[in-house]
C-alpha cells in the first residue's frame, strides 16, 4: 500500500508541462488553489477540474498517477464529506431522518462539492512535483523568494530545506514499507485489533524509522560538507531558468479561468 503513495515523486518527461519554467509552474499552482477556493458553484468547479485534467493530458502523466495521489488522503476526503453530509442543515424537509441523523439536499450537495474540490486540489498540487525535478524546484523557490534577501532571510537555505524534505518523502515511505515487512516477517500483527493496539504496534516501526531518518540526514550533511557546500552565496547554476512563450500562453489560460470563476461567482451570487 505504501508503495502506491506518489507524493513528492518526479516522473521525467519531455512534455509541454515538463518544459515549462518552474517559477511559472509554482505561481500557477498557487493561482489554481486560489481558483478552487473562489469557486462557489459546480460550474466554476467543473471548469477548474477540466483545466487540470487537460493539464494532465498534456503532461503525459499516466491517469493512474492521479488516483495514486488521492489514495493516502482518501480517509480525509471521506471524513470531510461525512461532516458536510450530516451537519449541513437545509431549509426543506430532510431526505433522511433517523434518530439524531438528518440528511438534507443541501448536505448532499455540499458534500459532493467538497469532495470534488479536495480531489482537484490534491491532483493539481501533485502535478507540480510529478513534472518538476527537486533541483529545478529548489532553483525556482529560491528565485521567487529572492526579494526576501533584502531583509536578511536565508532564502537559499530555506529553499534547500523545503526541497530536501520533499525529496525524502518517497525515500521515507519506501523505508517504512521495508520496516513493516520486516516486522511482519518476525510475527508482528499490524493490521488487526483496536485503535490502542494498532497504536502500540507502530512503536517497533517508528523507532527504527526515526533512527534511519537521522542516519540519512547525517550522511547527507557529511556528503554536502565533503563537497564544500557553503550555501548559495557565490554559487552558479548549471541550468538557467528562462521564460518561454508556452509559459505565457498557459498563464493566460489560467488567468482566463480565474476571470471566468470571478464572473461566474458574481452572476450566480
């Protein structure tokens, strides 16, 4: 199950999305999140959903990757849907009324709306890491945060830490899967019992995982020190970030979607 988690992974390719300037991709990803939260009806949400699914089609990322990105967050999606389904009250008579449970038409509509919004949010954010390598992502974050250098913030170090954390998510997931398999081979029962029993069963997994994580962090620090890494001051870059016409075309499309959502919210207010 853990092997199906694709958070933080990069899939090399030569698609239009892969070739985009990573600075534009980060800004457009943030803008897409803004669009999702501005959308207050199914029409706006459908337009935002169609846009991101078209982006996946252009990026040549396999559709199965979208479902894999949703898998680890499925409990959160279902929990959010349940909250809206059971606690959103309507003005008409409830469709289902049993004991203290009342389900209204508005509750069903809100639950479906929230599910679609969260799915679009997760899928949209995943596309950034799927099509952008950690090194390029570091450069883009550093360039976007460069104005903060004027107030003496260590921009390069912050970008490096963020990217290293993102890069090691798949590594830690793989390590966790190996530890769980090893513990099961020794007779550990990790899948049955109540909540407290399962929580106690995680202790033999978390301790070696933390030890392994600190060991990897120490090895990475030693490797960077052996290579005379001293931060971003005076460093040059192998790949220079340059905007291309496709960056402006996709940005214009995203701004068009944003404008449609704003207008749609005003019309259907």
